[in-house]
C-alpha cells in the first residue's frame, strides 16, 4: 500500500463525518501563541516539566525567560528519563547533527509495515504531553502502520513563535534523522502529520525538497499559517470547529490552491477547541481511514 495521489473514494467523506469524538483525555502541550493571535491558548505552567517565568513575591518583579542553558536542560531531562525508563513504552533517543533528541516509535504489529506516519508537534510542545500519540499508538500498529514522533527543539515557556525560527535548521535535521530511522526498518512510504505550527514547518521543509519520494501524504491538525501550493502529495486538514482562526487559515489555503488537482480533504470537529481535548481517538481513526483510502486508490 502506498499513500500516493489518486482518486479518493467518495465514501471517505461519509466515513470521516461519521467518526465520533472520544472520551475526554488530557490536553496536548500548549504551543506558543502566534503573533496577532486573537485567541491564544491558556498557559499551562510546568505542564511538560519545563521552567516558567515566576513572579518574585517580595519585589513584584517577573523573572526573566529561562536561559539557553535552562532550555537545553529541559531536553536533557527528557533524555535522562528515557535512560531511566520512566517515560513509558515507545520512547527512545535518536541522533541528529545538533545532538541526541527524544522520539517515540511504535512499529507495526505485523511486519512488513505498509507505511508510517511521521508526527511533528508544534513548537514548544513536549512529546510526553502530546496525548494524540497514545491514540495513534493504539490505532496504527494493528493496521500495519508505524508511528514515529519527533521532539523538536525546546525553548523556554515564555518563547514566542518567532523565537523558534532560529531552531528550524535543527528541527529539519531531526526530521531527516527520523526519516532515516524509518528507512532502516524498510519503510519508505511515509505520511507526515503536523500539529499546529508543526504543520507549517513541515510544509516549508517539503517545499524545499525534504523527504524526496518517501513522503507520500501530508496531514495537518489544528491552527497553522502557511502555504501548501508547492506540495504535490494528497493533503488532509483536521480542524477544530471552535477555532474560527484555524478555519480561516485553512480556507485561505484552499482558495490559493483551488486550481490544483492534488487530492485534498478537510474535516472539521464541531465541538473541538484549539487543543482538541477529547478528540484524540477520533482524529487517529480518521487519519488511519484516510491513509487506507489513499492506499486503496493508489
């Protein structure tokens, strides 16, 4: 099965609309607010074990954002937890040009794998805080699809989206290392799933030639701003119905690529807020169903 461009069966739309939201789960890690964000997510200090800017009760001053050393310590703490085997099954360490980084790998239950999904979280999100990974780990391996999620470089909790621009080269290096890891397992049929602004990072990387022929489908979950006009693989947008800005960004992408013959689908979850809390199982089912339909059509 290959997630290749092709005619998608019309029953896909009905299948996606029939998916029901799952029971409530812990929300994903909260990404930094984008510039001009009219509805930024509430801060969750310390949700991923990271440092926060605290007030000094004696002076009323607000502490400065964590230093570079403190930010590096956040990732080192995650790597130490892998070494101590306290993060749970699936977490491992991979190596890129900027050093070791955290990943989570769930191989297909029955080899050979038909393909894999490469998960790219939004900037500032810690993998252990991304609840969607548990749903993907439940849904994909039994269907002979592997899951590999990459920890992007972490900055301080006060970092803005623009601050992560300096980390993009390192982030792309980690994506390349993850793709190489899949290739060592014989998997060269890979769909990417970008979470929030992780989707924008992936779209830019794909536009610059990342992955070559190994990347055969692109999916995005949540709010992000970016272009898909340069992408020649099937695309899926998974949108929170309670986030008007996410829907406006998606509509702008649809208008910009309206003349393209690349298969594109859009799925809205009417009750979902920006963090998709309570919808992880439904998102995982819809994504798996879409990929299988692409494979059947390819």
